[in-house]
């Protein structure tokens, strides 16, 4: 079969399914009247208003809290295994708490304060500016929404790839307490407690707290006193929400959360012999000096053996119903996060490339929304303000770099302002038109010091952009929805993450003894930010219930990006240099998801995604989208049955596939950065006695112990291979509700 035919096959198949649903509409409508649907459609707030997921004119996936429990999903990285064209990695500075989502070929390879993610993550409407240090435990979750494609109108900057909404459970009048405990192989100990209570008719609160520990995958062979093993981590987390409803029209929710985690560096290894022209090889280092087991670590630096993270946040949400047609919503949030991490990049006991670092970020955001209904029209409009101050530090006191400079002082303040308006109009009972526009202004002030003789260099830059979207969706007689959407997205430019190239400019201005060198570097505008990134997405698809026991969604998309930065890393005599390669990229593909109740007891969930990414040629080199598999797929059969004593047993398997991909923007096989495909399998078998308030489960995660790479970087001196912290795990989980 030719490549073209092979690539068109899933598209043709999905179209056939959709057309079959349309042609059988009258028959299906009669069946729908005769039999109650087995599928409960999830209500989402992707458009900042409540809608059934089938009515939202974008490609999106949604998981309820019960779905997350059933699939054994415990953190946001697991979500990435079951959403088409979504891949979530976590390798920032060797840390275990980071999460880097890539949707449709767009994400972020770095974590420093001058880099912004291409996929935005929100918790209860609050944007999380940083990946490292946040609380990614999915406790007390109402649902998770994954929006694919640019979301520049309602979600603004840093959502050119998509957005992930995490919605927690709000306090209500129901008195309920839930406890969960889990123990298993690899030293797993996990416990959590959630309670929701009403104090009065107007005041309620909920509270959850938990502890999660997982053992390591290897040892620090040259550090017998290391506190943690390689890949080991533990974390405490908690969250409290208080809801006050003084009148039927006014609702106030105050929420505070915090987490505190620490552990050992994420597993990684280094390939030295493969780069005989590299500095490590020329210095006498060899692969034989790296730990024989890639999950062990041969470093002699205690500063690169331990990672830690802390975060806390406070938010206030106020909703006021002006009347039956108009309402307002106000969201205020302050968040702080910090981390300590780092890598010994040479992977040996030799003190050559040690990069311990620490970072912190403080953010404040305010959003005010006005929603309303005007006959057949509805709208949401608002203003948004965001400020973030953050820094990263790496100093010679903590690191050593082959006699060269190792200092990295990076600071940045970002202020973003936006105003947005979205309007929807029901042209008929079946046809809806919608559109929106957003104006954003961004200002960044950054400074860097990578070498004291050069000193601190300052820079600032402003950007602004208008984002827009138009959409239409039509509901057929059988409930199937068609939609067509054109969306744009925007991301402000970025400053270099590790600007060691400034030292080279310094030498070019007269060497160490030239007192005017720093001024010359500043005069040449050497520390400059890139231009803003823009995206436009053309998309169409079908979603809905074809029968009472079968629901599906299929999307076809073509997205064009301009001035998109790829992070390109090299090692120089001055330091680990990260530059932005600015490209134009086109991503096109298909996504399919379905739920099928084969019988009343047997349910089958499935998804697949295909994507073709074309990047413009750069100086005779054809870049590729990093960490972006061409194919993604999952299938999750579950079967529930009753025993003679009326107890219920639910069995579930989850199979996830991610195709091979490249760890950096180059597909040159000589760079050896291709990551193999992987298939992971989970199972969960739960037992619930009749009329009991508890259940117990046997679970297995990655049961065939599939070991895979999270990332690969060719620095020009060596190949850095970041291993996944995923490994087989089997255990028992107990849950009870009171």
C-alpha cells in the first residue's frame, strides 16, 4: 500500500462512519425514542458556558472524575495516554514533577522562565504559568477537558496548541466523605481523604489531602549516602474550598491549595562514544564510565541527585446573576511555585558537566466575565490581566563546567492584558453560528547574567495581537452534530533560555580585559526576544450519539503556524546554549474517539489520531516537530458482572500506543535522537459487595514493563537520553464512601 493510501484509510473510514450515521437518521431516531440512551453525555465549560460536549464546535476530550478513577489515572501525564494527538512528557531539568503537554505537534521542550508553553493548563479557570513545581495530583476532580487546536479567543496567549482544563468539585450541601488507600510494588504508598460538608444552608466546604510515594528505578552508584533513589518521589498535597451563597443570585468560592514534594533525579543516561568529536570523548570519557544500567546514575555530585518542588495558591471566584438573562463572574488568583533540580550531564563520576539549578515563579491573575442571553443569541465577554515574575539560578558554587563559566541568572517579568468577546446565535433549532475576537497586549522585561565580566544584560519588548474565530454547527435528527471552525491563536515572543552565546560576543569585543565589552554586547541588542507566534486552524468534524449505545467524534484539521520557535540545544566552551530556531509549520490530521456499549455489561472506549507535520526547510536542513508521534491510539474494554451474592465485579483493560517520534527538531539519523514507539497496558479489577459503601481493586500499570525514552537531545558533544519514570506496578486499592 502506498503512503498516501495508507494515510487516507482512517480518514475514509471515519467519513464512512459519519455518513452512515446521517443516512440512517430516521431509523436511529425511532430507536432513540424506544430505548433510553446508555451513554451519559458530559457537560463541559470549554466555551466558558455550560454545554453538552457534542455541541461544542471544537475537537475535545473530556474525562469525568469517575472516568479517571476507572482508568487508574492519577496524574496529568496519564491523561496523555488516552487522548488522540496528545503526548505528555516530563523531563525538565531531571525533575519528576514537571508535565509538558504536546498537542498536535505544539508544546514546550524547556521549563525556564523565558519560555512559555504552547498548551495552556487551567485549574478552575486559573492559568498555571509554569510546569515545574505545580500540584499535578488529580484528587477532588469533577472533570478534565482537553481542547485541541488553537484556543486564542477564550483562552488567549500560550494556547496555540490547545488547552487543558482541570475542574475540581465545588462545595455543595451533600454530606459525604471519601477515603482511598493504595499500596503496591515499587514502594507505592498512596492515601487520600476528601470530605464535603454543609455548615449552614448558605455555607459549605470541601477539603482533600493526600500523600503519594513511589520508589525509584535505580541507584546512585557513587553516592552511598543519597537520600533518594533514582526516580523516587513523594509528595504531600492538600486543597480546601469554601462556598458561600448569601442569596440565590450570589455565589462566592474561596480556594487554597498547596503541595510539597521531593525525590531523586529522573532516570537518564548519556551516550559519549557515539560522538567521538565531542568534548567529553576528547576529555577521555567513555560510555563504560556511565552507569551500565541506564536507570542507575554514576554521578558524584550530591547537588544533582535530589529534586524538590513546592507550590501554593489562593483563588476567589464570585458569580452574580444580574437577572434571568445576565450574569457576571470574577476570578482572582495568586500562585507561587519553586523547585530545585538539575542534571549531571556527563553521567559519570568526573566533575565535568554538572548543572544543578533552582527556580521560582509568582503569578497574579484577574478575570472578569459578563454572560448573557438575547433571544436566540448568547454571549460571553470579559477582560483579563496576568502578571508573572520568575527566576532561574545556576551558580559556580553549585556547578562545575570544565573550567568554563557556569553562571546562569535569568529573570523575567511578564504582564498580559486582554479583552475578549464571543457571540453565538441559533439561526434555527438545528443550526448555530458563533464567533469571537480577543485583543491581547503582552510586555516582557528580562535580564540575564551568564558571565560576571559581561555583567547583567537587560531587555524589554511589547507584543500585541488580535485573535479571532468563526464556527458553525448543525444538529441532525439523530442527534449527531456537524461542526466547522476557523480559529486563530497567538503567543508572544520569547527570550533565549540559556544565552551563553553572549560570552562569545564578549570575546569578539576584545576579550576579558576589555571594560567596554558588556556595553558593546548590550548595544548590539544581543539579548533579544523573538517575534510573536501566530496560528490559524481550519477544522471540521462530527460528534454525537449514532445510536443509544454508540457515541463518536471525528475531527479533520489543518493548522498553519508562523514564527514558531523550536528549542535547539548545543554545548559550547561557555555553557549549555539554547537557541530558538524560528520556523513555519503546517500540521494536518484526523482524530477519532468512540464509546460503544456492546452489551449492558461490556463497554468499549477507543481513540486514535493521525498527524502529518510539515516544517519549512532551514539552511538545507528539514526540521521535524519534536516529541510528536505520527500515530496515537488507545482502546479500553471494560466488563461488569454480578456474582451470586449480588456483589459487582468490574474488569477493565487500557491499552495505549504512541508512535515513534524525534526528541528534538532534527530528523537526521546521525543525530540519533529518534524515540521508539511504545505500547503500555493497564488493568483494574474491582470488587464491590452488594449494598456496601466500599470497594477493593487489584490494579496493574504498565504491566509488561515497557521502558521508553521521554526525550533525547544531541548537544553536539554527547547524546542526553531522558528515560521515562514509568515502570510496571501492581497493587491493591481500597475506597470507601461515608
